[in-house]
C-alpha cells in the first residue's frame, strides 16, 4: 500500500522522484523515515518534496489499515502535526475502510483541517485521482500551492532586497562553492564558513566593500562571523541559488549550474569571471524581475545620468538635501535652498513616479549589487561632466559633490 501511494505522489502530485520515499512496514518494503522540523521529530509513512525554482514544499502522508477507533484518531493527529508544521499532509486508507461508519467523520475532520484524504484500491489497481482523492490537499494541487508561494515571494521581493544589503556576488560565489551536491546541515555550513573566515575576511577588507566593513570584520569575533554568515546565506536564498531543507540548505538547480562553472583560481578574490557574473545577473533578473525592469525603464526614460538622491542643478546653489523633502504640496520639485525648479529628482523619486504607486522600490544596496553583476553602471559626477556640463561638481562652499549616477548602458541588450 505504501509503495502504491508513493508512486501516486510522484506521478500525479509531481513530487521529485529522487526525494520521495515510503516507510518500511508489513505492507511495503521501503526505508524508514525520521525527520526533524523546528525541533519536532516526525516519522511520516510517505514523504515527498514538490520542487519549483527556488521553492521546495514538503508533502507528508500517514496511512493505516483501519480508519475507526484509536488507530484512525492517531493517524489524524499525526497528519495534523505535519499540517501545523506548515507542510502539506494527507491520510490514506484501504478502499474497504471507506464503507465503514468512521468514513463520514474522517471526511469531515480532514475537510476542516485542510488535510488530504486518499483511498487506496486493493490489489494491483492504481490510484485513480478522479475516484480515489476523497478530500483534496490544502490549496488543491501541490504545484498550484508552490506557484502561489512563489507569486507571494515575488510580491514581497522589496523586503527580500535587504538580504543583498552591502554584500557582493564574489562572496556569495565563495560560500556557494562550499555547498556540495547533497544537502548540507546549517551548522555544518556555518562551521565550514568559520574555517574559511580568514579568506572571507580578506575579501571583506577590499573594495568594493565599504571601509567600515573592513573595520568591523577586523575584530573577528564570533558575533561578526555569525552576522556575515547570515547575510551571505540570506543573499543566496534571495537569489534562489539555495533552498532550505530540514535543518540545512541545498543548492537549487540554478545554484548547481552556477557552482559548476566556478574555478578554484577565482575563489576568494574580488573579481568575477564573465560567466559567473552573467549567471548572477540572470539570477537577479529572475528573482527580482519587476524591480530590475523598473530600474532599467526609469534610467532609460531619464535619457542621462541619474543621481541616487535629489540635488539642485542651479550653479549658484548645488545643494543636496539628505532629508528628501524636495516636493511641494502640489507635487512639484523645488530646491529647499534657492527655490529653483532646476533639480535632479534622484533615483528614488524617479522610481516612485515610474512605478505608478505600485509599491515597488529599489534600495541603494540592491543598486550596488546590480552594478556588481553588470546590470547598471555608476560613475562620479566629474566623470560625466564632459558629456553633461550642466551637472555641478562642487557645492558653493567648495565641497565636492560625490553623488553617484546610474546609466542604463547596454543592460537592456538581449
């Protein structure tokens, strides 16, 4: 019975065959399953994973030969535990049990709890989804649930940008190289990271990392190591290069592809090979497509360099305002110092206008990461001066304007 359900999970619910197992017992010859989620140990009879891009959704089944009495109650309690852990769960029983008085009660319980209910035909007859799925899984088809999860993650990618804050793809490449073909435990990966700390820290001390990062990692305390480990793991997760497993991480299909092109001689340097850089750009585009396209569209419509912040273009002023309060009540932009309307709106203001209040945003750390993988180009104002002589290079008091500008360049090509 267990093997038949396992085959159904693979063929109909499309769980990854290599990751789907069934428990051993008098009804089947399989391998014992024992998993731990959040410190809770579970032992499902059937376990599978529905995989799509960077999302992996566990699917757990509990089966008994009897539906009534304490046996059926125990099976339902186990399936409810799986459901409360955030997994898709289902119960399965022989078809004869659905003729008993307990069947009506079990249907009602499963329907209320969002637990699937499956009838298993006798003999060699396969499970027919039209006939034998008594109660659907929560959310319907598992792949529909995964698609909904990925859509939700896409909607909140603005929050996910923080995982890319002040880290660069070279360090993500180095951490990805430590993850082998199989899943690696979270503590095991952290131990490998700590063993390589000096190599990671040597990169953190170099440009393009901020000098403040070098000052921070100089202490080498356990707290700093853990902080940067979490930042790098968060970056790999945000880009869909790794996915969480029970107690650890595993490289996704795209992550495996990127890892396969990394060479030993480029590890722990600040230089990305063209191939690896291109794959990071693809990962960024895939996971943050709407945000990246918004940025490229904004830069293209500007027709020239764009400042990260607002400042006045009037030569007699040249003020920059860190409080970002350039807009008047009518919505027009005016310099708060001279009142002039010849101002550079800045990247965030332009993005806000281009997004039509859709809520999409692009953080400055995200822009820096996009620049590192070749989607954007940045320069200082004096480098643009020959092409755009109206841009001020100094403020009236003599301070050099050090705003960085972005240019769409050839990012849209192809």
